[in-house]
C-alpha cells in the first residue's frame, strides 16, 4: 500500500426515510422526513485525504464516512468552521471559563449556578447601554445609573453603584479635584481595565496556574486512538460515554454498548503522521505534533469527567464528538471543551502554521440546539454547490427563507474541483493491483461508470486522484 494514498469502498447514495431526530418528523407536507447521503467505508485515509473530504462536506463516524445530500434532506446539515486566528471570545464564553476557574479554586458550584442565570445576564446587559455622550457630565451619569438601578431593583446592581460612588469619592480626596473631574478619571480607569480584560488571550484564560490550596486540579491528556494507547482507560471512558448517552440522549443500554462505542469513537481510518514542526516555533509537550485521531481527556483530580474526540488534520482540528459525566453539567463542559479545542488549534499553529481552523461538524439552521455554533466567531458555512466558505452571519437571512441554499451569492463561482475528471484520474484497487479506471474497465468489462463517476465527483478531483477505490471480483 502506498502510504500517500487512502483506500475506500464506495456504498453509493441512499435515502433513509427513518425518524429524523432534528425535526422529529414534523416537516410540512411535501417535504420527506429523512436523510439522503452517500457513504464510503474508509479502510485507510491520510490526513490530507480526509482534509480534502471534509472541505467537500464529508464527515466520519468511526471508519464510515458520509456526505449528506442537502437538497434531499429534511434538515440540511452545513459544514461549519471557526477561523481560530481571529477568534473573539464572547461575554458568555468568558463567564464559563471564569466559572471553571472558580470551581477549581473553591470547589463551590453554588455561585456558578447563579452566574449562569439568564435573568442576571439580561439585567447586567441592560445596564451597560448608556451612550458615551451621557458619560461626560457627572449629573447625567449619576442619573442614568440611578434609573437603571431603580428599574431593575437588582441588589447586585445597587452594590455596584455604591462601589462606583465610593471610588468617585476616594478619587476626589486623593486628587483634590471636583466631582465631575473625579467621574472622568474613574471612567477612564475602568475603561482601561476593561480593555485589558478584553484583550486577555484565550490561552491565558485556560492555561493558568492554580493557587497552592485549590480545591481541585484539572488535567487534560491526549490519548491516541491510532495504536493501543487508548486501551489503558477505555473502560473508564466507555462508562462516561454510557452515562452521557443514557442521561442526555435517552439511549437504551444496548445502544451505547462498548462495541458500538469502539466502532463509533475509537476506530479511525487515520494513521499517525508526524508533521513538520516550524523551526521558529517551540514544540510543547502538552499537545500532539502528529496528525491523526485523539481522545482529549479531562481528568478532575483522579476522575475522568469528559472526553473530546478530535482529528488533527493539515489545516484544522476537527471535532468528532464530545461526551461528559452529567454530574458536571453545571460547568457547561460542552462550551468549555470547544474553547479548549480552539486553544489547541492556536497552540498547534505555533509549530505548524497551516493549522488555523476549528471544524465543528454540521450546522442545522432549523435546529435551535445547533445555533450555539455560530457563537464561535468568526464562523463560516460551506456552500454545498461551490464548496467555498461563506461568513455565517451572511447566511442567516438566506437560511431563514429556505433551509437549503446555495450560500455563495456570486453566481459565476462554480465547483472547480470536478472539472476535467477522467478515467486516468480515478485509481482502482482491484485484485491487489493499483490500476487506473480505464485499465480496470479493460480488465473486467465493467459497466459501473455512472457509480464510479458519481463517487469521483463527490470526492473531487484533488482527493480522488489520491485515494484508491476498492473494487471486488
């Protein structure tokens, strides 16, 4: 086998009219509930093979890779990614990182629950909408603050106001100035402090040193699933998976058995490939420097509480799945793990400049639970016709009108990766021999051209010329 070429077996396209877990079979009349997709069994894929595939809308589940036909699916799934080098933390994401830090230090989850209160968030955001023009005059600023406090009646906001007034008085005494000047000085100090807080990089919010007497310790470990390394903790990991599936998704015991777990989240068509480390970068021991599949394990003290299944590829980290112990749901581990994976991309980029993006799987616009993926800004959706990336914010109004949409507004843009595919570009593995499709037809008299070219167009010319299509006798 040529290590630079993958080996796949094509299963063709099929429509599964089974129950759809996203729309619950409640699509309007005239729309079939189900999923239409093409599938291949990947005996082996290079990291570059799979990178090219996911850039054309493919996705893997174990060694099975599938590509949805968005036009024929009741809930079209669009591939979504985040541009990590330009990633901006949202206020709610910062809160989750702060919550995790507080839990590790103090071991108290009561305050975490209160900070995740949506009402508290609404009140806090309402009081930050004072126009800048209203912040020059001390009288106006004071009046605005008082109105906000009186309108929401929040004890926390009143305390915040009292602290502000104390700071103003302290500044007046120290600077020997009038109240209006003190207001301006306090405002400038706060703005400077807020800027410093906003500019604190993600890595500093994640890779911190805990105080000596912290309540807990969180350890993140990378375990390869491309060799026997995973076997050490496989039973513990499966137990967490089983708890997650049964509690969060309501699976039956047989649906999350160890055999299914291994087939879905352990088995991988990828093999370990060392990538070239940037000579200007510093290789750090806490993350892998090889392409391939990994379990990103989260150990709280001596307990495995969560696992992120990821693929490290030439341009990205691709999130495969995430599961956690439901007892720690209060930590918002789904968001926290995504931020850790984004930060992993940032770290990998220091040693491999090609790795710049975080692929989050599929985005289904009609599914409210999927919309959180747009909050990882900036994010992009893959156009299903041109396979170009479109800013997610430009797609929302289009998808509000029609669940299936081309997304790429420039009608002159086409899918260039299907142009010029010929028999000599399609490589066949037949009878233990590597031959071109033209030779294979001469050898066998096969009349499967429609299926083979369907496969080639789904894969794209760049990918199909670097994988072997397995054909049996």
